[in-house]
C-alpha cells in the first residue's frame, strides 16, 4: 500500500490508509507529492490540488489546507498522530463550499500558491523534493480517490509545468 496519502482520525490519532483520500470532518488528510521540480526560492504564481470524486457527495463541505513545513516530506506511516505531529507552514488556504460532483469528476482546490511558496522558500528546499499538505475539514465530507485507489485519478499537485514559476533574478 502506498503511503503518499493518509487520513488521521481527529479523535484518537489512528491512521487510515485506504483507497479514499478522505476530506472529512472526522479526519485530517495528509498528501505527499513526490519529485516536485521547483527551484528553491522560485516565485510561485498559481498552484492547485486536483481531486477526482470516487463517490458522489453533496453536503456542504469546508476545509483548510496547510503545507507540511518539511523540506522533503517523508512517506506517512501507521504510527498514531503521524500527520498531526508534523510541522505546518504559516500559510493556509480556506476551502469553503467544496463542490459536490458526480462520480469520477475532477475538481480543484482554491489557489495554494502561498503554501507552495512557503515550502520552496525554505533554505533546505531542493528541486525534486517531496512536498506535503494537510487538509483539515470542519464541516461535511468528500471522498476523492487516493493514490491507492487509482494511479490515474489520485490527488495531484497541478503539474510543475502548469505552475507558473519565475526564477529569482540575480
């Protein structure tokens, strides 16, 4: 089983690694994206997290996205509270009114450029590192595919080729 996305139960810290990447009020979702090819200190103009609905849900859902403040995010483990004990970025993005969609439909987070910027501004960030996110849901739920559920419909940090990057000037 892949350990690049995981859910942590808020009540007891138990970890759940399944075919769903739960965006749900009972758990926080941890996402890890491997080999993010963005230079240290690059200026991030836009970035998005993309999800594909595994099962249709339409209840109003609100969440907050934060980055994991780690230069090269390691895979998640089954150790209790593995997600919540990791440092988070100062930047966060509210995601209120997450859309309800039909099964197998793509939807995207609001712009998470400020979070990605926090990560690549770290002095120990290197292009090719893994980048992590924590999604804490305050209301409702969505059940997109996880990496274990589908290699083509798993959550994605919009391709680095689609993230608008300007290299720092000297």
